[in-house]
C-alpha cells in the first residue's frame, strides 16, 4: 500500500533515494523496482533486518532492473550518517507524528537532499486522526505512538521552515479511515472483533485484486476521508548559489 503517488513524485533509474523511517519498507521496495539506488533507514533494528531480507529476495528474484541497488540500515533520523546533498529524493512517510523534534528531522532530511531534489512527506490527516484520538487513548498514548496531529497548513509551514518549496499535496487511503475508527472503538489490540476482521479482509482483498469499483470509490472519497495527507516539495538551488557567491567575494 503506497502513500506516495509516484506520478507526482517521479523516480528515475539511478536516482539516489532515502526512505527515512522506512518501517516495513513499502516505498523502498517500489523505488528499487523503478531502478533507484535506495537506502531504507529506520531506528528499529528488527524492521531494518526484515526490510533487508525482502530487498535481497527481490534482487534474487529479478524484481529490480540492472543498475538498481538497495540497502537497509539502522540509524537516527536526527543525525543521519550521510554527507550533505547525498540524495536525489527523500521519502518521509508516516514518521513525523512520532518524533518530538519534527523540525530537526526535516532539517536533516533537507540537508541530505541535493539542491533540485524532491521530498515527499506524509502524515495522518487531521480530521480522521482526531476521530481516532477521541475514540481511543490507547491509539496514541503508547511508547513510540503518535504525539501530535498536523493540520495541512502546519505541515506545510514545517516544510517551508526547513528551506523546502512545496509543489503539491493530496490525500490518500480513504478506505482505511473507517478501519481505524473501528479498531479504536473496539480496542486497538482487539483483532478478534468481527467488524474489524471483516473490514480487514475487505482491505486485503482490495489490495490484492485492485478492483475498479473500489479504486474509483477511494479516489472520490480521498478528499473527504483520506487517512493520510501527502506533501511534495523541492530543495531550491538558491542556498548553494548564495554560498558560492559568498565564497567568490571572500576570494576577491
């Protein structure tokens, strides 16, 4: 299940891509299939090992084109182990709502993104997320859980503060909002509740079969019920040009 729309966030063969806070790796896998050179980074060692295993299996199965490469690494999003301007694209999907220093995270993401590069940032959308918080304290009052809810303008302000230039937004996963409301209403850890199990089967069926009816329904419902808010931005060339002019003046 991809949250980033790769028609709005194109990845070309050979692009250097960082999936920052990769989780289970879904975006890293897609970038690898598109021929990118991917780094999937997360602080959770167990997830990093699982993603590394899947990436290796994809390579052995020939799911990635020649020239593609992928690695999974354990690391701190607030102190990335990469030089400035290391990546052509950075993905930060469903991460910022977990991190106390969200400004620091975006600053690091911007630092390692090359001028002219693209970044995609996704967070839970304000409305559906407020419903989840109202229905269940356990949904967000857990270690590593959601510590804030973003309004769209708040997230875009964070992006701009990091020196990035937004160029597009949209919402995604409308069909998933009712699933999480059911889980919150019946207990986030209660997997046995019949409505939750039935809705989960629907989501799995939709993911595997991709029927036209649900694809159309989700596109129509995303602006109203979309579970995720997605923002796309670029890193301007201005800072580098300004630094170069400053160095030239110092040499003169």
